């Protein structure tokens, strides 16, 4: 059975482009994003890593550690990183590790191998790693999983949006509605269903719009923090 939301992210040791790591030690008390690639020097993945390098500061500002994975070795990663950095014109060199998973051990651990497409194999006939994303919280729990098709580059602004939503929800006992975009803005958020009775007034005062008993909107609480 694959990993589910709320599961503890499996720990592992691995060689990376920045040296050996123990995954849980690498995360420590931070949020983390683990995202995989089928191989080095693949076109869509090269654009993705370039995009993440360019937005690295956005992830750091949210306390998020990044770590990639590709089914190749460290020496290959170092060569590939030169191409990735060149794509950003040297503006933001890639500053996070890429796991070397040539033997697919971590890909198996995280159920990231493509067993469906018989053509998606390397020269030895081993299935390639699919392009997955795991958002992991400071308690090392998996909070989001995504798997993208090989033809479609990942949308990292969307991944940042999910991080914002999760962090806001953990702090303020809210959830975010469809197409919600930015914390601290004018968009309404939703009072978490677990918040009932006097706790509603304690947390949100009179700023609650009841559409249905199960759907209650309130102003984004983080907006008040920004104003202070």
C-alpha cells in the first residue's frame, strides 16, 4: 500500500549532490518538499529545477527545505546542475541537494516507480521514477502528495500556495476555499469544522459569516498579524 496523507514520511540515508544525508535529520523541525525526477538531463525536469532555484527564496521565507531526487548518481547530478544553473543565467544557482537514487531504493520506499508504462524504463529495463511531490510538515507527517505526467511541468506556485494554506490552517484553525491565493489578503477563509460553540467567538470574534452550519467564512486572521 502506498503512502497516505498523515503518514510519517519514511526515513532514509542517501548520497546527494551536497553529500550524505539522513532524511529526518535533514528536515529537523522544518517543512520540507521532496520531489522526484526520472533521470538527469531530461528536458521538463531541467526547467522544473531551474524554476525552483529561481523561487528558492520564496520557499526559505516559509521555512521550507527543498530536496530533489533523480534516478542517477552524484557525478551525473553535478553535471546536470551546471545545465540547470546556466538556464537561470547564474541568477540563482541551485542551492538544495539532489538525492542520487540510481538503485531506486528511495523510489521504492516512497512508491515512486512507474510500473504502468512499459516504455518508461532505462537501458537496463528498470522502471523510471515518476515525477512525484511530497509536502512534509515539521512533525515529519506527509501533508500533500502529487504525481505529474511526464509531459507536464510541475506548477511550483501552486505548491507554494498549498504550503501557505497548510501553514495558515495549522496556526489559525481555518481552511482555505477553492481558488484561494494569498495569505494576509482580502480573500475570506473558512472556519475549521472542528471549531464549535464558544470557541468560534474566542478565535474569530463577530467576524463570521454563516452560509450553512457547515460553511462559515471569516477574514484571513494572518491579515491582522501583517497590520501589527
